[in-house]
C-alpha cells in the first residue's frame, strides 16, 4: 500500500477514536472512563492489528482468517447446542451498543466525509466506492441511533432489579405496568415512554437510506463490471483486427 493511503487510514482511525471519546465525555460526563476502557482500548487494538492495512506476511494473514473462522464456527456451534448462550451474546452486544454508540456516531461522520471525497474524485470506480461508503455511513448512523435509544431504557426505574419506579412529579410513586420493547425501542414500564420520540423515526429513515444506498452500490458494481468486460472485448478486437484485414501477401510470413 502507498504511504499516503496508509497515512489516510491511520488518520481516519485516529479521528474516529478521538471523536467518539469527545462525544462520550459530552454524553456521559464523568462516566466516560468506562467508554474508554471498554470501547476505545479494544477498538484501538483492532484498528492496529486488523483494520489498518499494513503489509503482513501472507501466512500470517491466512492464519488470522483461519482463527477467525474457527472462532466464529465455535460460537455458532455453541449457540446451536446451548441456546442460552445466544442470549448471552445478545446481552453483550446490547451492552457494547449502550456504551459504544459514540464511537459509531464518530465513525459515521468519518464515513460520510470519505463518501464525499469519493464522489468528488473522478474515475471508473467512483460510483461503487461512493455508494459503498454511503451505505457504511447510514449503517453506522443507525447503530449509533439505536445505541443512543438503548441508553434511555429504564430511565424512570429507581431499581431495575426489583422493578421499582421513581417518584413521579405529583409525589406518588408510579406503579410498573407498561411494556418494554427493543424494536421499536420503547419503555413505558413506569408510565410515559422514556425513549425519545425521534429515535424510532430516525431509525426508520436510516433503514430506508441504507437499503437505497446498498441497492445503488450493487447496481453500480454491476455496471462497472459490464463496462470493464466491454473494454476488454474492445481491446481484444483491436488486437485481432489488423491481422484479419491484412491481404494474403501481407498476412503470409
């Protein structure tokens, strides 16, 4: 990889981590230390050893993919044998979404900037690259929005374990009797919905944008592939054409 491309990837990763940390401190105040320890540090390790495209020996890359395949297969097998393990994975994912949504929001901003840069750079791969990065932008935005919505579940709960609600403004204690759903996000266990109203609307809009961008990415990839095949056929014809139109005397050795 060219040094400039390596620097661009490293800068994007650094900006993503820094932006996520700033958003976490703005959202969590003093509780952002958990975000740094549980999200930023593992993300930095993943960025250094996985995402950052530095030259690696081919054998090492193959070993990494094999280890990832074995780990993924083992998790799937364990989930199939013990369904309760799948619930544990879901809970861990929800925990990381709740804590790490600032990092997803920062990554969505970086992906949006990359998509704009791709759209402004001419070339045959402009459309697929732009639509691919736009798809990542909407996906990461949806993840950040969903994680932000998760942080507002149980807001009115004084004790989640015992199901005890906070005291309402009238001075009485609300009795739990509503519902809590994860899709759409809603929490009416203690009365009014604690999830902001814009969260589910924004999730629906982002899902539509993601579907549209992914469709355009596939269409642009197919169009670019057909264009490349057409160019190759045209080059082959131009190479064959001079010998085919040559006269008998010219064609003879």
